[in-house]
C-alpha cells in the first residue's frame, strides 16, 4: 500500500502554504517525496480561482483592512471563497497520472487524469468524515462541494432561518492538477469559523449561497482535533493510502 504523509501545520499564512504546495509538488513529480496531505488553518483570506470575478468581492479595501483580510488570486478552479481560523483546510499533493513521452517527438505528454473522479473522491472523503461526526451530508447536482439539507440544518442551534429553506454548503473544494499530474489546492471544511466573513464575498460567484458550519449543528460541537482525525481516517479509506501523520512545521 502506498504511503501518504500527513502534515498537521496549524495556522499558516496563505502565501506560505501556496509556496509549500508548489515546492512539494515539484519533489513529488521527481519521485523525491511521497504523496502528501497538508492539514492547516489560514488567517482570514479571500482567494479567487481561475474563474474569479472581481465584482464578487463586496468589501472595499478599508473594510478588508479593518477585518484583517488578505486577498489572493490563485491557479485553482472556481471563483472566490473564504478561508479563516476555525476552518479545516486540506491540500492533497498527489500524483494523479503518469507522465509519458510522445513516441514521435520524445516530448513529455500531459498525463491523462480523471479530474471529476478526483473531485468526487474529495467530496466522498468529507461526507464520510461528517457521517462519523453525526452529520448527514452529500452532493448537490451541478455543484462542487459538500452540503447539508434543510432537514439537517433544522437541528441548527443558533443559525438564521434562511438555512432552513435550501441546502447549505459546509465544505468547499477547488483544485488544480499541473502538467505533471500533481494535484494542488483542495478542500475547506467549516468547523467553527466566524461566518460573518462570507458577507464580504459572493461565494463561488453564486448569489444567496447558504454557508453553514459544524458549530451551528451542535449544542456541543466536535473540536478541531476530532474533526481532523475523522478527515484523516476517511482520506486514507477513500484514496487507499497508508497514512503517516506528522505534527508541526515542515522543512523541505
């Protein structure tokens, strides 16, 4: 069974985590590092993907500074999303396809990768983890991410009424697979973030998209440690890896 290294890094600035992903992806592509999953939290940040639209950022610069929010334009799929403390972010760096050579030219070919299957496996990972935490969740047709239905949200301890009218997103997913077949970016699971920060964006470019967190759904919500452990377990099961968990900083 292939080994995957899990690194639990705590709170990491977005740019530092992005740089780390790129460095690790290069090492993985060369065969110098095993598959890796980074688990961490970010300070407040809005990130725009390749389909990002500037008008989906609703807060002016003064408000961004007041709320201590950074903004980054990145190379993942999708539009704008929020990351912040209390949200579990996972960056899987996996070789999803083998680089081959063109028989005629000898030039490397871009690996053939089933991107949709990879996205669905990330969703399955989070759905399995949430089930272990006692939260039924699933997919919404035509959308990427993980959602809870209004009947689940009805257990909500202190959430606004609109969450009872339509599915609410509890986890976002946005990825990139590079020319060498290595994945970057990943998922963000709302554990106990400050939900008011979604007021500063039109999340994923979709008006009136409901957002919910685990904290909303419990009188005594599971702590981050429990959530991390369930995500690690589910990730190993879905992707078929033997996991080695590392704590603290990662020096490469």
